C-alpha cells in the first residue's frame, strides 16, 4: 500500500509499504477513505525526531470502510463505515470506564511513562502505524471504531477522529459559565472549532486570536470577535480587558501549545534534539526540553481572576518556566490533556446532521490525494495558500 512516512526533519514521503494484516483476533482492517492532517502532526515534522524511526507511518485522523475483521469481532462487519479515534483505547479498562480513554491502562506506554498509545505518533505513544495510508490495522474492533452512517460525505464524520472531540473537550474543560466569555488563542483547526463550539454552547462573547489573515477572516465569519496578534501583541491583554469590562475573559482555550510564535531562541532550542543522535536527543528532550511558553503566558494574562485556562495545544517540555505566582495570585484553574475521544461522541454525534451547526461539511480548506501529502505538510507548516484544514484521500 501507499503511506506517508517520516524520514527526518521536515522530510516526509509517500512510500510503498506492506499492507497491514490481522494480528489479534479482535483487530479490523480499515480501507482509509479520508485522513486529516493535524496541527500536532507538524510537531513530528519539526520537533520529535528522536522518537521516530525512518519509515514510521504518520496520521491519526482517519476514517474508512471495514475490509477485514478478526475472528472475535462481533460488532462490525465487512463494508461498515467507521471513524477511527486517535486514542488507541480498549474501552473496557478502569480508565476507559472513567471516560479517560487517553489514559487507557491497556495501551499505556510504560517504557516512557506516558498515557494511551496514539495512532501515528512516535515511540512516546506506542509507535503505532498511522492512518495517512491506504489501509490501517485497528485493534479493539468491537470497542474502538465509531460506526457511522453510509450516506453523508466523509467530512460529515471525519472530524470525530480528533478535531471535534479535542475542541469539545477544550471548551468543556474551559468551563465557560452560561452567557460567559472565552478567549481562544490560535485559530487553526482546533481553535477554530473550539470557537464554534463555545458559541454553539451559549458563550456571549468569543474572542479569537491569531496572526494569519485567512484564519482571522474565517473565524470572524462564524461570529467570533477576532484580534490580530501582529497588531495587538504587546497590548493583547489590555485589549481583551477592554472588551470584557476590564476583567479579562472567564476562560481561555490555548490551542497553540509548545511551538508558539514569537520565541525564536526557544524554537531553535526545540529543534536541536532533532539533529542529534537519537539517544542524546531523547535524553535532552525528556530532561531539559523546553516549550515556547508565549501562548501560555498570554493565557495567564488575559484570563480574569478566578477564571479557567484549558490547554488543548500540545506541550512537551520537561523544564518549562511556569508563572506560578500569577497562577496562584489570580486564582486560576488549569485543565489540560489529550482528548478522550469516546467520552464526547454521544454529545457530538447529534450535531452531525444536515443542519450542520458546527460547519463540518465545509470545514476543510483543502482536499488532496495522499500523494500530495509531503507538499501539504510544507504548506501547512508555512501557513501558506490559506491552508487551515487539509483532508487526504487515499485510494487504489
């Protein structure tokens, strides 16, 4: 089959690799019909090289058609249409029972002390082959895939794999009070969708912050009050307070994470491990690795006293300088973590109808064949061509 594989810093290629096969009796093989490129895929493109091997298959936002089922699979059959959550979770352990599928005890990567395995996302999370490929082996066939209808286009359901539950959890964790206000930092796919969900759930004001004109215009078109970071970088906190009776917003969603704009020295430090031998790079990242804290510091600034910060952007530093005095003094509540996909499916599925209140049907800005994936990664990383969300369409 054809699949997108990692080969080095900013080097991804579409290669011919062996087709996946049934390994465990509860596996299913899915023929992938659509697969998204996620903002967190760019961390693999830029930062996480020491935890990848050449040839690793990327991608964690797939859906498709069941092609083969293991002998113990009872809930799916060949021809069923499914979305595959990015968490590799069993659905039956204690943590899954608590709605914490991202911490699944069956697939935790104990070698690195991390949570549940993820499709297409480094040795830190199990080195499981990903879904930017023509076929995907999916374990836990009776409990992991999300079975969906046969009639609507893929993009009606595709974002159940990651974007929708991640954004939904970000807003839920932000705990915006009824009629309250929220600032969303970063209007890429997750931030954009989080802003839509916050408005859908009744926020009176959603302030979106970014520096890419196309992202700002798109969010403005959905009713978000937008601020351009290039214009308000130094006085962003004051501007947000001006819009909220001098207080700041009730909540902030940080949808940016560790590669925030405006920290060139930190960005350079993040890249260094990727050019070192793996053993050295791993040690460096897990002991003295540092994130850009620009987005987090901004969140601390713009949230009101007694408010909540929800982190959905990925952080991976080991020695990040956290402003504890400000967090304590402002009495800020902080919530974070990988999204627990299945925790939110029942909340989201009713919204994926013809009314399309969240605008999923036209959420993608680019739909491209799998063979174009390397150029798409570059365009997405460089924030060019108005690219906000790209869907790849594998196929034979």
